[in-house]
C-alpha cells in the first residue's frame, strides 16, 4: 500500500526538489510533463503507507517549503492519493516519455523504443532513475540547444558538474572526439557511467571522475578543453570561475548555465575581472545561459 503525492512542479524548483528528495533517501519519485508542454510539470512521489502517517507527510512537505523561498515562490499545494497495491516502479516509468529537444535531439528513457516521428533525431538514452538530470530542466535544455546550435565537431569537451552525463553524451553525438567529466557527487559519477553504457559509449571516449576542477585537470592530463560545459548554480560558477583558465584552451569557449537571468549581471562582472567576455546569451523563463570566451 502506497501514498502517492501529486504536486505541480515549477521549473525553478525542479532541481531543488529532486535533490532534496534524493538527499532524504526518497528515491521513488518522478517529474512528468507532456512533450508539447515541457514547462508544465508535476512531481510524483510514492511513500509506503505504514511508514508515513499524516503527521510525517505534513512534516515532509514543511521541509520542502523553504526550497521555494529563494525564487519568491510558495511550495505548490499537493494532494495525496491512497494507491492500493500499485507497483510504484512501473507507475514511475509510465510518466517518462520520449522528449524532443531543440531541432534534432531526443532524450529517450532507456526502456522505450524510438518513436517513428522522431526517427531522424540524435537519440540520447537515459535512465531517469538516476535523478540527476534527463534534459527536461530549462538549464539543461539551454545547454543542449546551444550545443546543437554550434556543434563541438572534433572538440575535446570538459563537463564540470556532469550530473547524469546527458550534456557530455550529446556533445559526443554532435561530433566531439572525447569528453572528460567530473562531479562532486558519487551518485552522479555512477549515473554518468551507467548512461555512458546505455549509449554504447567507450570508456576512453567519456571519462568521468569524482571531484571538481582538479579532477578535470587530471583527466585532461596536460591538455586543455576546446569547450567547457558547466551547468551549475550561479554562486558555484562564481566560486569555480578562477579555475576555468586551467581547463579551457586559449581559443576555447565555455557554456555556463544553471543561473537565473537576474544573476547574470554579477556573473558578467566576475568573469570580466577574470579575463572572460560573454559572446552569447540564452534564456528560458527565469533561467539563463552564458557563452564565454577569453578577451
């Protein structure tokens, strides 16, 4: 017997909610949306009834509420359903559908076949159970669309904060020769490795390690990347930015996402002081992307 929470999930809160639930050890969750409405999402969470009486469920929602405060939002009102004898894992899978991104990419849950109408798209197979990003969040979509707009053909790509590995896999599909990736979360490192195998990618073509800038430097082994991908929150980008010089070739570029549009001016200033200039900008809703190169 299960409780199932259904709650609207504004794009601003998606990463925070997924992170918090995973951090709490509550892995039976999914964020669903229809392909034609990628920004109208619902959070689904399954909890075993004997372990979650009403008081405990209310306390859980109270612990999630502060996640909305930085965005001047309130946690949406959810509702609990009494679900009898539901296999949550099968229900969870039913809420993931093939997700077209940009002009020619397709994020495909690993257990599904490519729909005929998307047969010409570049397929990136993902296990959404990793809960580290499957392409649905606006910041990830911004990066994927930017990669597609300027494909990294024959480029060496570094992915700082790789999450599920979706950006690195897309880069390889779009012509990169190799990707080195790092994340400070061991579960993300494992998820990237798992998704690498799902896509039949050789280990020497996408190398992943636990850590941050130093881990990427070790994987680069004296080289510097033609393209740096960094889809992390703005304060973390600011903290890591002094290390970008060691990662990016003199004529290379970086795609920075994970920031809110109103955080971009400060990041512009910080990057400018470090010798970088913004060459392109993108946005989806309140989320933004910066492309930077050396001045």
